């Protein structure tokens, strides 16, 4: 049986992808092309059907930080 608190953190992670995409100025289709996955894969992450790999979260987080630094400069 799953921990009920774990589910909430998973939903936050999926919402985080949408926020990170917005912060990066990317669409889900652009992300899919950059990381060479099907657009439906990204859609699955955003809707919560599938768990995104940690590397994808790390990539988007880094890209969002770079974009923020560029805007601040």
C-alpha cells in the first residue's frame, strides 16, 4: 500500500514540470524534441500518468535557472 503523503508529493512533481516548462519558455512539444521522447510521454508526465525521470527535472531546473540569470542580466 502506498503512503498517502507520497501521492501529494507526486502531484507536486507533475505540476512542477508545467511550471518549469513555463519558466524555461518551452512547450511540451519542444521539450519532447530536445530530449528525444514522444510528445505523449511529456504529456503523461504532466497529467500524472507517468513519473518523469529525475534527470528531466534536473535538466529543466537548470535551464530555468539559466533563463532567470539571462533575464536578470
